[in-house]
């Protein structure tokens, strides 16, 4: 049954005017709904539960990597930045980059280290303060409040933002306005058409609003391309990676280890077939 009482999302965030169908993926907030036009999966969580889960995640540490994971995170961020520079055909020093939802500035810090002219905007006060204290150029607030000039940036990055929004097209349109023609918008989000989702269904941790505050809207390569197209972008590249068959603590240790080995092997094919659960979509302003 579809619970319509004060739901945070009542229509497809991709912008389809199509009925929502119930699925067999049952979360604590109710079964995930699927847009009958584009396949987008959406949570039935209430508006109150959504805002509560978002507040739980405003802490000063933000998205700073845990100790021991800094190098891995640096390499991951560098691969995104290398790809942006390649698509733009510009050197880092020439690229004016804005990280929207920059949190405590982990990605911005890497961009600055690599020579990019990078700045950020972040609504969560504590995380933004951490980034500012580290000497990064960060404005606290929403992108729409920052009123950047038209065509001011060559590249914009949006990590872990789009899966939170009721109307992501509005944010993409603002990104488009402040990007120069041919500029690149990189969106990082989960991939609901991944093998991890196929294997774990509702047990995939990414879907959990308790573990990932505010995750309510789940994209596939197809639905995100459609959203981009509706906001005036073309797809320049889509990259996915990561396969998991069970979450840690969700199955016996030995099985977890075997599943992890199998997943590492399958990672190569997942990347080739866009079936990885971490998705990076490079959109180009048309
Ligand atoms: Zn849709």
C-alpha cells in the first residue's frame, strides 16, 4: 500500500508526470516506489523523518575521510578531477571549479592541492565552518542563495546531494546557469541499477536513511541521463564502480570474505557494464 501522508517525495524527482508503483524493496519507511516512466526509485519517508535524518548528519567532521582512508580518498578524488580536466581540455590551473554541498571540504582540499581554482558552498553550518577553518574558500548556505555570476565556472561537482532532493532539476538549472558553455557538471550518487542493489535489495546500506541521512531518491544511469537532458545537459561520460553482495555484519565473516573476493573480481565487469554501485556522471552544458 502507498502511504501518502505527508511524504517528503510525492512525485518522481526526475520530473516525470507518471504514476508511482510499489516495489518489493521494503524499507522501514515502507516499500520503495518506482516511477513507471523512468524507473527512478523513491522512498516513502515522511517529510519530518527526512529532516530529522538530515540534522543527524550535520557534524563538524562532515565527509572528512576516516583515519587510514585518506590516501584512498585522495586517489578517488584525483581520478574525478583528472577526468574533468580531460573532458574540458584544460589544465587544473585554468579550471574554476565549484563543489556544491562541499561539506567539510575533503574534495575541495584535494582540488586545491592539485592546482584547481576551487571553491565550495555548503548548507550545513558545522561542516562549512570546518572547511573555512581549514582555509578553504567556502560559503555557508544554499547554492541558490550564493548568486554566482552567469558562466562563472568551468566545472561544478555535486557529490551525495542529488539523492536528497525533491526537485533536482532546479538545482541542475542553477548549475547550468553558472557554468560556461561546454562546462562540466559531475554528479556522484548511488546506482540503483547496480549489481549490489540486485544482490542485496532492501539490505543495500545506501538505501538506509538511518545510515545515510536524507537518501530518498535512487538513480540509474538512464534516469540521471534523462534528468540531465531535461535541465539542458548532455551526457559526456558515466563511470560506475563497486560491487558488494552483503554488508559487513549482515552475513557470517567467512561468507563475507568470499563474497568480497568475488565482488572484487566482478568489479572489472561492473565498471565496463555500468553496474557498479558508485556512479559518477559527467554532464556537459549544451
Ligand atoms: Zn520518472
